[in-house]
């Protein structure tokens, strides 16, 4: 097949090079954005009198037909037409002749691909934002059900202090909320229109870049033609945002894997979200959570791949940059695959509130509160810490919890201890006295939940 750029060449491209060079296999998914961009460019060329109005109209009309034909599966893309941009231009020219040949006036594939990828990523980002809203909702719903569900909070995976499951869920709400706002922020820098940068040095034609930007719904136009074609920061930013989304999903997945083990027994995955073993009849494995944790690795890989691909590339466009697509597409596909199943898995799991509560009671999670009790009676905190440290040592030796000690045993550690200590170290008090902003107390949690609901409804 004759190449659109074949004039300077006397020999056909080697078949292997055609296969090697071609990106149509993966960039065909940008067909809609490519056509939209070309329609805007052709419309502007006509309005500016750069090409005849009737050619502009013919191009716009035929691009509309091509869009339908692609969507109806009537078009077969060609490897030797290299990429989605030249495939569509070739189909157009085959259909309408000279008018089609005028479409690429004042444009390069370098600014064309920069435009297409920006539009494609913005469309996908909007979909992922929706999924993140659903993820936030899932955690807030779960928090609402578990305001009174006391569980152990951990540091170093050692029991630390009692919290509630609602508080734990709201921690994840905060993470996914940050992910959402990061995506919105990243979209602002993606939302800049590069067409008019040409191959690298702009163009001599009187293009109306602002008109094209407005027609395509962009906020602004790029301000330097070299940067316009060689910038892929927005791709890397998105890959970074998506890596954090996966990191958050994988952290909760890891907790669910631990919590569904026999040792914890805090949650049980629904049968529909677990799998069995081919040999061990008793097994019920949290495969969905494990796969989300595992897939996080490929998204990190995409991010590092993109950063490495861009490292040290001289200005302006280099073919290296064609490698941006498979990696960012893979990140997008992975996140879009994981988030819905992640939410469904969480919504359907059973929470064993009794085991959580029992778990909170072991491991002296109320030791800090016992020390705080002494502080409130006038002892300096460091002295109180030492008294309760001794008490815990005694409890370990006698296989008792702090709240199991008799008043006589209590008094042997400090004579300022009175009957009200039992209430002060109860799990409920430990949780509900933590009334600072951001704390797990019931009242604070209820406020946090209504704030979260208000935020989600405002989106
Ligand atoms: N397929 C190319 C890409 O994805 C399009 C730009 C090609 N430009 C060029 N001068 N070879 O980056």
C-alpha cells in the first residue's frame, strides 16, 4: 500500500518494520477522539478560508459516516496505514478524494496524537471519577452500619487501641476522596488544546486555535509549540493518580485477606466473591481481594515504564512516545476492572461484629486509657505510663485483662485508683471519649458521615 508520506521514498517499507512501527493494534481505541478532532480542525480550516468551504463540509460529513461505520464494525484497519490517524485519513481520502487530502493542512500527526490522547484520557478519567464516587459511597454506607462496631486498631499489626469499624471505613473514604480530587486536578492540566503546534514549530497558516479549543470543549490552548507536541506529563500524572487508587484498593484488600483468615475471623467474603480449592474441600479463598492486590503491581509498572520512556528524550516529538499508549491504557483498564468488583465484594461481605469486639478486648488495647485515667486524677503522664506498664506486666503473668483485676489488685499499683476505673477502661468509653475532630467517638463519627454524604451529593 502506498504510504501517505511515500513521496520521498523509492522503496517500500520492510514488512517487519511495518509491523514493528504500527500502533493501530492499540491506538484504534482513540478513533472517536481522532474523528472529533479532525472535524474541529476541518471546520476551522473552512472558516478561516484555508481550504474551500465545500471541502471542509465534505470532510466533516464523511468523517461522520466513517464514525458510524467504525461503530457498526464495518471498517477494517490496516497495519500498513500505521496508526489510527493515518487509517482514518486514508479511508476519508479513498471516499472523497482531493477534499480528504486537504484535511491535514496545517497539522502534523505530532500535534494530532497529542490532541487525541488528551481527549481520550479526559473521557476515561471522567468514568473513573464516577467509579471513585461509588467507592466513596460504599465505604460511607458500610461506616453507617458499623458506628457501634468496636474493633481493635493496629500499629505494626499489633493491637493498639480500640476503634470502630466505621472509623476504619471512613479512613478509606478519605483516601478515595483524595484520589478523586487528584483526578479532577490532573484533568485540569490535560484539558489544554495542543493542535496548531504542528510538527514542532507551529504553522504559517492562520489557524484559529481558540476556535478549535472551544469547539472541542477545552479550557485553553497550549502556549509553546515544542512543549505542545512533546509534553506527556499529563499521561504520567494520570498513571500516578491511578497507582495511588490501586495502592488504596490493595491496602484494604490486604486487610480483608487477613481478616477473613481463621486467625482473625472479622469478615467473611460472600460465596459469590470467593473461590474454592481443587484439592482442599474446606477452602474458601479471597481471590478477588488477592487479584486486586496483585494487579496493583502492573499499574505501578506502567507508571515506571512511562517515566522511563520519557526520561532524557530530546525535544520535541520522538517515536518513543508512541509507547505511552499501551501503558496508560493498561492502567485505565486495570482500574476500571478492579473498582466495580472491589465495591461489590465489600458490599456483599459479612462483618463478624462479635469477633471484632472480642478482638478489641484482647491485647490491652485500653492500657492508654488506664494511664489517661491516672493522669486525670493528677499523676504526670510519664508516671502513669510506668504504673500501667507494671499493671500490664502483672496481667500477662496472671493471664488477666486490665478490667478483670479486682479493686485490691488495682490499688496495689496506685492508691489513687477508684471504682470508676472500670468504666474508664471499658471499650465503649475508650472509643467514645475520643471526641477530637477526626476521632472514633460515636458523635464525631456521625458528624463525619453526614459531612461525607454532603460531599458525595455535591459531586
Ligand atoms: N502513532 C504515533 C504515536 O502514537 C503518532 C505520531 C507519529 N508521528 C511521527 N512523526 N511519526 O505517537
